C-alpha cells in the first residue's frame, strides 16, 4: 500500500519477466537454425498478441477475474515447457544427448579439471623450486619470525 512497496514489487516482477523472456528467446536458435530470424519474429509477435488479448480481456471483465484467467493461462502453458525437445539434446522426461553434445559437455568438464590440475602442478613446481630459508632472519617485537622469501615464491 506504499509507493516503495509498489516499486519493489514491480522490480521483482520485472526481474522474473525478463528472465522468462530470455529463456524463451534462448531456445529459438535450436528450433530451426536456418530460419532463426523468422522463428524469432513469430515468437515476438506471439508475445504482442498475448499482451493485446489479455488487455482486452481485463477491460471486459473485472481486474480480479482477468488476472485469475491470466494466471491460470500462464500456469497451463508453462506445463508444456516440460515437453520441449531440442534436436540432439535430452528432454526433461525422455531421450539422450547426442554423442556430439555429450562429448562437448564432458570435454568442457575435462578441460576445466585439466586446467585446475595444471595450475596446481605449476604452483607446486614453483614452490618446490624456491629456496626458503629454514632460519628466520629477524624477529619482530611481537615475537613473529621474519623470513627472507624470494619474490618468485609468490
């Protein structure tokens, strides 16, 4: 019932709307790679049609009834997202990733792991190659030992 609450609600709602639109448009290149522009146009036009239809519906009915129908429509349509099948990728309930997709996913995991292992080995090499004195060169007033470490150790 306050302006701040209304703005906060609008920002939160907008965040989810933009996320939903982004996920919808991210699927477009997979639908028909040779006609991505046409599919994007159809999806965009569908969004405009939905906006006009719901606006007209809310004008004819009460706000409460119009928003209930809109919410029910969104819930019913969102169920269909479980049945989206993208060629070469596993669906939510069935199918398997193609060999190419599986190899790319597993290859990415392996390359990240390989990179982490190489970084660890490099740090172990540079640490073991550095001569670290075993005796401190000074002692602070607080009793902390000070060592003369070469800069390459860091």
